[in-house]
C-alpha cells in the first residue's frame, strides 16, 4: 500500500499526478496548512522529522516499510514501482535527470524569492512600513529576481520548442517535477512571449491523470 501524506497547496500534488499516470493504488492522508502562518501542521513531524510534504509511505507485502521525502527521490521510486515515466534511452534519461533536479535546485528557489517579495510588499504588511517594504521588494525583483526568472523561462521555452515533453516524445517524471514550478511561474511571473511553455502546460492540464489528481488532492493556490 502507498500512502501519500498530502498537504494542501504543496508540491505533493504532483506526486498524486504521478500515481494516477502510473495507475498505482494509493491512499491520501490529508493535512491543512495553518491559515495564519501557512505552515504545515505539527502532525507531519510524526511521519518525517522535517514536517514537510510530500512524504510517501510504501508498505510492500512481506517487506520493510519505506518512508520517502523529497519529490526528486519519490518520483523515480514510484516510477520504478509502476514501470513507467522513466526513459529507457540513455540520452533521454540523462535529460530527464537534469530537469528532475533543476526544478527544485535552481528554478523553485527563484520563484520562492519572488513570492516572498510579493508578500512583504502586499496588504498584510503594516501600513507604516509598507512604502519601505515595497521599495525593497521592487529593488530585489527588478535587479535580481525578475531578470533571472526571465532568463530561465526563456531557456525552458527554447527547450520545449525542440521537444514535446522535457525528456523527449513521452511524458516522464521530469514533466511531473517541472509542473509545479512552471504553474507557479505562470501565476507569479507570467508567460508572455513563451508559447512553448504555455502549450506544454495545456498538454499537462489536459491529461486525465492530472485532472484526477486535482480532483482528489484539490487545486493549488499559488498566491
């Protein structure tokens, strides 16, 4: 049995998508963020000491239970169990591995900075310091975050101009992994002038397995 410890508005959504694509049976144990802090509830620390999501438990018949955190570790593990979503061609596998780690190691940190800058200049900041916060956020976004996000999105768009999916002609764990940061980028930075990312997102969101995952896990709010 596979149990997904699923936190609302989190990366665990793509784990559900992978499971739906692979046709593996699973259960969802759902957790809700604290509405004030947006942090995960302390109950998640009972599953993994960091108290983050996604976390997957696999309890194979006759075997030792496996507890995995980090999407980059979870997705290949599930792909191995389900016998899919991993290229067999060596060059495509290399490409798949690159994007699998790029999503969290390179792109997502920039989008997180963008989110933080948007929040510190938003209405939740006390009125008296809001002008200063907005000035700082504008400076960080204008000189650091926005130019770098633009460079990365242009690079990704150029790659998808040459490839239907991230690792070639077939969907792979690289696409599942890249779905979260690119959906976030579309919301936070926009995709003007990047038609290939937009077309890829349409293909992703048009897949029945993706829709099934959203129906079971709930939509992600990227605000």
